[in-house]
C-alpha cells in the first residue's frame, strides 16, 4: 500500500466514523471471509432493562433488587446498568457492599450486610458452588424462551431470585447482516449469554453459526479455532469480555459506544456503533488496495 492511498483511505474512513488503527488494518479488512459478533451491545442496543423478578423464597422483589443493585453498583456491564436503573426507579435503598469480585462474562459476588451474595449466570453459580434445582432451571428457561437474559441471585449459597433482563436488537442490525451475508461473509454469534437466549436472537437475525455460554478466554479460543480452519476472521465486540477475542482476530472491530478496553484491543473502531460501518470499511479497504496494485 502506498502511504498516500492509505492516508486518503483513513481520511475518508474517519469522515464516515471508521477509525482504522494503521495501514495493516485497512489491508486486513479486505481479505476477511468470516465475521464474528458479540451479542450484548453489538447486535443489541446494550441498554437492557429489567423485565421481571421471580422470587424463589421469602425475599420480596424490593429486597432482591436491593441485594443485586448493591453489588452491581461496582460493575460497568450493561446488565448492571439495567439493575441500577430499576433500583432507582423503584426507590430501593442500597446497602453497603464489601469484598466485591467481578467475574467477566459471569457476574458479581461480594458481602452485603453480613451475607454472601452472588448475582450472575449459571457459570458464576457453578463456580461458587450454588446448586440450582430442576424447578428453578425450568423457570429460567421459560424466561429465556422470549430472548431474555436470566440472572440468579444467591444468598449464602442458596438461589433466592431470578432476574430477567431484555435488550432490544439495534434497529439496523438485521439490514446490516443481510448486506454482509450477501457480500459473502459467514456470520457467527459469540456470546457469554446462554444457548436458549442466544439462539432466539440468532434466529431473528439469520445468523449462520452460534457459540453460546462462552467465557472471555473461550471467545479468543473460538476465534483461534476459526483461523486454524483457514478462515480470515473479523471480530466485532464492545465489552471488556471481548478484548481477548478482538486481539487475536485478523481484525478486531470495536463498537464506539463500548468500553475503552475494547477500543484499545481493536484495529478498527466504529464510532457510531453501527454494523453497517463494517460493510463501508470493507468497501473502503477493497477500493484502496485495488488502487495500489
Ligand atoms: P455478551 O457476550 O453477550 O456481551 P457477557 O460475556 O458480557 O455477554 O456476559 C455473559 C453473561 O454473564 C451475561 O449474559 C450474564 O448472565 C452474566 N454477567 C456478566 N456480567 C454480569 C454482571 N455484571 N451482572 C450480572 N450478570 C453478569
Ligand atoms: Mg458485549
């Protein structure tokens, strides 16, 4: 690539809200054949809201929300924001929390008023040795059938409530995927969310391949495996949990409204957070590389 054509391309890209890190990024974009995307915050708005709280014991909705929000105050995850918003709207009184531990792609745990509290997915519950009985699992699956993400609240090792949170698909996601698929890309969803929720969203979006229940390290492994199969992989994501995967892809693409960590790990940032930016970035890199050969 000549320096001039690369400069022109990065200038044009910047006007359209496409920030390439360097010349290599512009060239890498041309050759990709597989596009892997995170779900929450990439395909969806990333502004989920709390749709229901299902008590499993004697705690009231407001008590359950107080426990969850007291932990989530320390997290920047979009799911945490959904809990904080609900707690505020319902005037829930927050409690002091200590020994907070955040498990990326899992949830949060810590001490809240002398209790051991954990809030997150089934991977977090398994890690902490919280057993979920068949009845609880069945209730969670009912909520997931609608595309909701379900989190369990555990107090002192026992599940006491289920929280369902729903996140709208971005208005331009489907049309962008239709265009990206038509351009020949194989489309993959990679999410830390569970399989039922993931496939309900994937079905609505005509996504070719789904990997659910994947930890942040696992996301990087899936990208590595795709590359070993000879695929040239672009990975788009927004969260801290996506950073390892963004770093190992042929090109990592960060959503502009996402976390700083994602943008630092990526070679292309879509300032507007719109997936159609990937299509524009690809045309731009194809035109640039064609010009200089
Ligand atoms: P995605 O890959 O869809 O962006 P993440 O990897 O960030 O999702 O999270 C995967 C799952 O881990 C979430 O669906 C949720 O169940 C759980 N989780 C992650 N962070 C939190 C949190 N702060 N509070 C509660 N649950 C969380
Ligand atoms: Mg995400």
